[in-house]
C-alpha cells in the first residue's frame, strides 16, 4: 500500500486536536474543511468516540477526524519500505504541570519518561516526573546534562550525554528497548530552526519518522509554533528530526544515550 492515502470530506467538517465536539475546542485546536476537500494521510490510528487520529502528509500535523464525515479512511499499513515499526511502552509526562519551573523542565520530564520506561513503577502517576525533578534540583540545574546523568544514576540507570547522534542512533536505541531523550531546536520555521533548545523523548519509529513524547505539546514543523498542549504519542517526521535535531550534519544530534 502507498504510504500516502487520500480521504475526502463528505460534508463541511473539522480537523481537531482532540476527539470531542468542535464547540468544545478553541480556535487553535481546529481547522475548517470544506465538503469535497481531499487530505493526504500517512497514518491512521484507532477510533476513539467516533474519531480517528491521523497524521497528514507533508508535515501538516497530527489531527482527529470524525469518521462519519469522511470517505476513504483506511487503516494505513505501517510496515513499508522494508521497515517494521516499533514502539516502546513509554508513559507521558507533561512539563506544563511540573511543580516548579514548568517552562524550563523539558529535559527533566523527558528523562523521567526514559526512567519510567526502563524501571516501571519508579515514578507512578501522571505527575510522576515531579519526584524525579526533586532529585534533579537536589543536584543542580535542570538544563545541565551532567545533572541528568547523576539523577538517573541514583535510580540505577546509567546514561551518557552525546552530541553525535543520528537517525540510526535513535533506531538502534529503540531496538534495544530504550527510549532516548533528544534536544531539538523548536523555534523558527522548518527551513531555519532556532532557539535555545527543547528536549523530547523518542520512543518508537516507523518508515517516515519517529514516535515521540513532547513534554510541551505538539510542534508544527513548518512554523515552529506549538499548536497543541497535548504532546502524547506524536508522530514527528524524519524531515522534522533531521532539520531540528541533526542540524548541521547527519551526526550532530544531542541525546541521552542509555
């Protein structure tokens, strides 16, 4: 099956960031679609309350659609181009609800997701990263890689900070059963990313990209703007990862390697 499948709107409808009534969503969480409009998708997931989560082609984002409003909705075959997808059982921690410094603890939340995957039950609950963050700040600042290395070691997880990661590095770690926090440039358009850096946790891959947990929400690659506060179980394309992680060369990605 082609990795891009077209679906057609049977009537005027919405692309949504959450599987709820359109009236319950903000203007930033919807995109209006006219009857007859065609959308190309590269993946579709399970149905939730009559909605299906999809990934649009050309880095147009992850959305929910109301199934009854569309023709041609398939379950897109994941195994393509000889690549069998793989996804680890990684929990999601949002940095937005962290007990302190919520706007700058992405590194800690991403490492906490790694920790809870490798040692399940260490950080229980939706805000389990708060416990990890307490450990982090007892050592030093959340933005320092050596502090994260020391914090993880106190939970029995040995990691090292690298600055030579590649897309192959990500796949190799996932194949070992290890999620991998990576530092990306999350500001600016996709053709000229910028910013002081933001950490996300990669926990799976598929033929066109990677499954990630983004502690701040969902990043729109084209604009460098966050279009949703929900960063759980996102599909970030190879193009996004290449442009925003391996910025100057294919092997200069910052990561925490387990």
